[in-house]
C-alpha cells in the first residue's frame, strides 16, 4: 500500500516523494493506527489524510473549524480529480441537497464538516448508514482547553464516534501543540494506543525578526513600499486599530482590505475573496482572520501588536510562505501592548485563576521573545519542545542583523546590584525609577531613595534601561516571578556578573533588507495564472503555487515531460493547464529577458559612448553597442 501511496502522490499531486513528516504519519495511518501528527503550517498536513482516503474503502470525514477553507480544499481536490464535498452553514438548501445526494450515491471519498454539525441528530443518523473509513480532525488543538484556540464544539467529536456505534480510525492533525496539549488531544479524542509524531516546528523559509522603538505607521508604510505587489497580512489586536490602520494605508493608495468581527458578513466575505484572488494585496485584520485561509503565496506577516502567546504568534506568522518560497514574519513590539493583553486576560471572567496564571506566563514568554538577543528560531523551536534546536539559524533578524557587540557589564552590574539592595522585592517599573533617581510617596515609605544605587543611571534614557532589563531577563541573567505584580530575582548567572566572573555583551544591530523574488517570466506566468483563476472562479494558488511558478521560470520546461518534473505538477494539473503555461514559457525568449532586465536598471548616464562598454561588462551580456543604445533610448523616452 505504501508503494501505491507514492504512485498517487506523483500522479495526482506531482511530488516525487513524501516529506519526512508526511512519510511517517501516512505510514502509521495506512497501518490503521490512531495517529496524532504535529506538522508546521505549510508542511502538507492535508496530504496525510487525502492519500489514505483514496486508498481506503469507504469515506473519510474531515472535521475542521475552518468553514471558508473547506470550499478551497474541495475546489483544489476537484482540479486534482478527487471527489469530495463539504457540509456547512454556508450551503444553500439546493447545494446541501446536492451534496447529500452525491454522498448517498457513493460518488464521494472525502467529506469536510464543521464540528457544530456533529450535534445534529439527523446528520448523525445519515452518517451511521455509510461506510466510514476514517475520521481526520484538523486543527486538533481546538479540543484542548490548554491550547490557544479552545472550541467547545470539538468536545462533541468522541460522542459523535460513539453514536456511529462502531470503531473508527482517528487521525488528529495540528501545527502548534506543546507536549501538554498533545496529551490532552489524545485523551479528549479517546484515541486508542495512538502513534504520536512531531514532524518538527521549523519553518525554514520564513525570516523572523522583531522591531522596537519605531513609529508604527511610518515603519509599516516604508516596509510595504519595499515589498510592492507582494501579498501580506498585518495583524492588529483590536477592531479600532484595524480600522485606523486600514484607513491610513488606503489613503496612501495601498491595495488593502480589512477583516474583523465588527464588519458585516458580506463585508468580511468580499474583502476575503478579493485577498484570496489577489485583487487586493494587503489584509489588515484581527486574529479572527486567517484560520480559514489556505492562501499559499502570502509573502509576509506583520504583527502591529504583540500576540497573547507563542502558539498564536507562530500559527499567525506561519500563514506566510505556505508554498515554501521565501517569506518574512515581523513582530512590532511596544511596551503598552503588553498591558492591553494583561488587561484582557484579567477581565475574562470565564477563565479560572489557574488558567489566568498560565496565560500570563505565556504572555511573559512572548515578551521574552521580543527582547531576545540570540536566535529567534532557536527560541521558538525550544518553546515547542522541538529537539532539533539550532544555535544559529542564519535566517533571522538576530542571526543576520548584527555587525558588532558592546560590553554592557558595568550597566548590568548597576541593575543587578540595585535589585539585590532592594531585597529582590521590586518589578521593572520601580527598579527603573530607582536607577534614574525618580521617587514618589510610596517609594519614600520604603526608603528606596536611600539606596546607594538611587540615580546611578540617571544619564541613561528610561526606555533604554527598561529594554536592557528585559534583555537581561530574556538572556537568562535575571528571573521574573509570574502573576499580576511580577518581581525580579537574581540567579546564579547574575551573581557571577556581580563578582566579575562573567561579562555581559549585547549585539549592536544594523538594518537588514529582505530580498523578495523578482523575475519577468514569473510575472508573465503569474498573469496567466490569474486569468485562469478568474475564469474558473478559484483562488490563483489553487491553479499553481508561487513556488511552482518560480521553478517554471527558472527551469523553463520545453515539453510535457519537463513540466512533470516540476514540483506541484501532476498528470491532472498538466492536463488542465500545462499547454497554456508551456506556450508562455516557450514564447519568452532570452532576448526578451535581456531587454526587460536592462530596462529595469537603466540610467541616462549610460547613453554616453564611454559608458556603454561598462554597462555591458556589468551585466555580462553579449549585445552590440548599437543595439544596447537602442534599448536604452526606448526605455528612457517611451
């Protein structure tokens, strides 16, 4: 059966072999074991149930909270020749009747349903009459209260299985789950002797970075100008923030939409469809956006505010680069945003005190990440328990953006000494007040103004001191207690600094620009993809992913056999679109490439006779000076 699975993978999906994580999970599923698979976003989770579904006798049910994603999945499977339907609240009466009729006739292999449907007794009675081969639970972390997106409707899944009245194989899939959440998933789904596999959390194609101390709107505008025509998501924490930023960007003529729960359903749907179809490039949204989006060509995700926990951040950041092409995730950090998240946690009356404490600790980890001086990727992987930790990834802001380090041992000693003299009973704000020499009635009562460290750093900016304290915490020189009023405590590493047994160094950053993919042939292929998508009323990435187009532009296939060697092109996809794309590739000559490349960098100074040879050498082109001058003049004055 494994060989048959590989044959289907190549024939239908156009891939020569499974990814490592897919291979292990599919193998376990084909052995008919209950399986829990943890794979990073964009890791190809859907193939883990789609391939077995084609090989098993009977129907596979896929439970997913992502209503808008269901249609995309079914549209994609239709283009691949796989028979599937979805059942959710968006269907009209006629569409629902048609879907149920197709299921009754045995003309379906995969059914996508929302978890709320499981409580419908009529639906359960209908399902009991079918031959159910497997139930796949997508976004399985939603069943755990310890997860970042708990949904009560998921608790209905084990009851649904019991009502069917016969043992059914279970596959649970998620992108973000700590060890505690993974155990909770297995228990809540009542999985029998499950095989659990963590494929790894690393998204190697995403460049992670954090920016601090910037003017938010100015930074965002500058960032977007450097990434023209690129699709991206900007997350903000409140509806008000989304509306404000949307208006700000629209006024500056960016191709932008917005999404939050305060919009009407029609407004949300219109903006979402335009974003999916690349009719607008940028979506400003709250975290309500994205769970139902399988848009593979998102090139950047920018967080305007700090998320509540690492699980939320990594899932949202992971919506960039799902096609495997280079992408970027930027976290903008502002101290006041932490207070907003703390307030939201405290004000949630439905949350138990123990759970509030857990949420506060998770928020502290996000703050720690923001102030990190070492590798961002290493921190993320370590948080999720991924044992394949990298000390230096070379592809994040901290690994790429420093040119030297400065010795801040003396400043660190002043701070650590002050904490010790205050008997380790103060938080960041009070500590900063002491260091800059600021006092108030409450501090006078505790006689902090009598400490020898009072005002010892008054020459330093208050924001710099608070940021440096956070750095000492995130780098392990200080410990901070949990709770609403966290205090700072010295550890063994801090004592070594005070004794001059170890030094404290900090990186001095320089700005880094992120390189986006640009290619004239890619743009032509992209235009063809958009025309096909519009004609067939599907999202462009469903036709072909950006990564597939990039490989076409690079390898320039000449015929069917060349095309089938490209990742993401199987027999069905070639049958649907192959000849049209070959026509574009074969009509795009090397001379076209040369002219476009010249026109993109031309300057009028090169019209001087003496400069033409310099330009030819610079571009390493074999073209006459007369022809080169003709191109330059055409470009400059047309």
